[in-house]
């Protein structure tokens, strides 16, 4: 389904709530459910946090879910999403079984300038209808600022995960200046460097935009990177001994 960021509900006195340009699709949600069922079992409830929750499609998973979203207009579209920062979720240590999220990709959707013609801009700013909140990763192009921000975000995810908990990141590479930007590999390497163990990668075929710069070079898939927060050594030793 496509959305017009300028759409207004003609049957109401108020504009429609702003849509989000990058949401989990049923294809993503089905794949995530399969991953979690394979890990935790088919009949086990899983406490999940999405620290980049957007309008809250994470809550369509058949689990207990909480969301964090920086922009109030998006957070307010689901009662289980709170306004807040992915860098400081304010949840206690080790309280979630899984963190499942789709961070910004660092691509042209972070652009904030207006189009030179009358075309619609497929960006976070233009869907929200205003400038993004200061510090929003949705305004960050692929580069040092983006990498520093997400290193902190994955460290926060590790903090709130229980030992043995699962981190699932939906991410995608993009083309800039004719060259592939290896965003996916960076996220994988970074999570490993801060103590996660990567246990799987699931490829999700996607259809990209059919217009814009580099449209004919778009990467035809996104990746679900699956990591585990290792158990403490003492708990592993006790399990082996028993």
C-alpha cells in the first residue's frame, strides 16, 4: 500500500495521522515470527522491545510487545509505544526476551531538502510533515554520525536483553555514487564487537522505489540479522555441570 504524505481525511475535521515511509510488512512479520518460534518454541510468549517503533507495526506480532519512538506523532498511533530514545529506553536491565527492530538505513530517505520539481519526496521528514526531532537517526546519512549512534543503540539493546536474549535487526545496503554502501555488514560486525553472537541471517526480497537517483541499482533485498546475547560464563558452567 502506498501513502500520500499530504493526504487529508475529507470525512473528518482533522488531518490523518502522519504515515511512516518504512514499516514492517507482513513478509517481515511472518519471517520474524518464524525465527522467534524456532528459537523460543511455538507456544511461548516472548517479551519484545522495538526501540525504533515508528507507527507500531511491531505490535502486530503475536507476542507481548513494547515500542519506543522519538517522534510523538508516530508513537501516539499505538498505545504500547512510548515517546523516547533508542539510546536510553529507561527500561530495567535484562527485562526483554528479544529486541526486534528496523533502524534507518542511512540512505536517501534521510534527505531533508525539497524536490527540485513537483515530485513527492519519499523521506522521513516529508512523511512526518515537519523537521525531524534533533538527534533523530532518521536524519542521518550513512557515515560516522550514523555509525556512532547505532553502536550506542545496540549497546542499549544488549543492556535490556536477558542473557540468552535475541536481537533481530532488519537492515539494507544501498547504492551511492555508483557504489554499494555495506551497511548490513557494518551492523553485523558492530554487534559482534560489542558482545553479541550472530546466529542467522534471513533474506527478505523487497521491491524498491522505481524512481529517483540510482533507482535501477537498488538492492533487491533486506536482511534480518539475528544475534544472541550470550549467557554469563557462570550460568554456562552450571548448565554443563548439571
